[in-house]
């Protein structure tokens, strides 16, 4: 059985569905079969995707900062999730709809977070 506090803010990889081969962060555990996941762009924190656990591959990465915010009930924004996922997966594109600056990294175009 899943313990909700153990899997909150864990980085997971989708194995099935139209979001296959994408990284997400678990934002809530519904029950022992389902979790809510978010990537910050397509699946925002305000509208996370309900996903079966058997369609996810768990990584060893647990983001303590996001986990503490989720447990305490504080507000998390999409940019935080995007930034964390981008730091874990440097070879894939991360789409930021509100940033209009491009960077060239690893022979691929991607958006860059302006801080």
C-alpha cells in the first residue's frame, strides 16, 4: 500500500498513455492504485493528471523542497515544478508558455527560465 507522505514530490516517468516518456512529479496520492501527477506545463498544479501507478516508473529522486510545501499545504507554482524537472532531465525539452527566450543546449532548442 502506498503511503502518501512517502511518495509526495517523487519524480516519476510515464510508461504508458499519450504522455509516455515524460517526467512528472507526484503532487497527491489518491489511493493505492492512483496518484495525481504534474509537469507544470501541460499538466499544471491546478489541474494535475490522475494516473495509475502501474503506468509509472518511479525514480530515486525525491524533491524535499516541493515535498515540504505539499505537506504543509503551502502554494506551489508551475514554474517551481518545471524548474525541478528541467534540472533532473537535461536532455529533454521543457516548454514554458510564458517565457519567450530560447537557448541552445545538447543540440536541441529549449526554453530557458529567466531568473
